[in-house]
């Protein structure tokens, strides 16, 4: 099936420039998401405490967390545009679920990343000055990271729901959303991978989102579908 179906009636009530801006924001969010993973580098296990503490106290990690926090917020905004484009179709409820799941997941990721980043200096100080309590301090950081992974799981569910909504909507080719559904699981699966793998993953997830974004752009009212 080709991308030739008209945009939904509901989307026609949203200015085209806002819908296009949302699509661009979705793509930008994915780019930053991949870049944040590259900057973060391979995950260091707490089993190697010295390496773990060193990794946690670098400016690079704080910058990576900032990129990731901004990225997931942009993904939530971009998914809102997808919902607007797919509303009033057979997939309206699924598209709404995709938006709500992505929004909730983004909020959890931002909260968890912030809490973990704020806890890292305490972990470093305890490692040097009070090693007897390092376990308790690390426990707080671990709980914050658990919130991050819970949010990431919701982002992954949101991606799957996006793919289902595209598949059911008949607004664009069904396969357009499938690669997008694999982006977050792919990133999570390569958490401990070498940096070069993370570069490759960043290219893959950006390409997957771009493929969906191009089809979504063509649905914006006022543009002739290609």
C-alpha cells in the first residue's frame, strides 16, 4: 500500500505548520536520543565500584542525561502530532494510547535521570569518605535508574502502539511504523555495547523515524500526497 490516503478530519483543524513542526520535533527527539546514548557510552556495572563511581561523576554523563531528558520530551511532543494526524481514523484510540504511553514514559525518564544525576555526587563522596555506607547511597541511585527503565519500557510500548496505529489507520503504508517500534528496544538492548555499536544504533533509529516522518509529513492537510 502506498501513502495516498487523505489526512483525518480532526487533523485539518490543526494548523499545518504545527503538525509539520511536531513531525520535525519527533525526528529531532530521536536524533538526540541516539546521540545521548553515544555520549553516555557503555553502561558500567556497579560490581566494579571504582570504575562505576568514576563514570558517574564525569561531566560527560551529566551531558548525556541532559540530552536524553530533552530527547524523550521531544518524542512526547512529536507523538502528539502523530495522534492528531491519525485521529478520526480506525486507529484513533490506539494513537491516543501511543501518545499517553510516550508522555508518561518521558515524564518517568526525566524524573529518574534527574534523581540519578543528583545522587551521583553523594555516591562519589561516600566512596571516598564513608565506604561503609556506600551500599545505602548506591541503593538510592539504583532506585532512580529503575524509574528510568520503567519510563523506557513505556516509551517502548508507545512505539509499538504507534506502529499498530499506523498499521490500522490506512493513512499511510502499514510498514511505515514497524521500524519505529523497534527503536527503543534496540537502544535498550545495546546499553552495554561498545561506542561504535551505539553510533550504528543511532543511525538506525534516526533512519527508522525519518521513514515514518516522511510519510507523516505527506499527510499534513494542504499538501498533495506523493
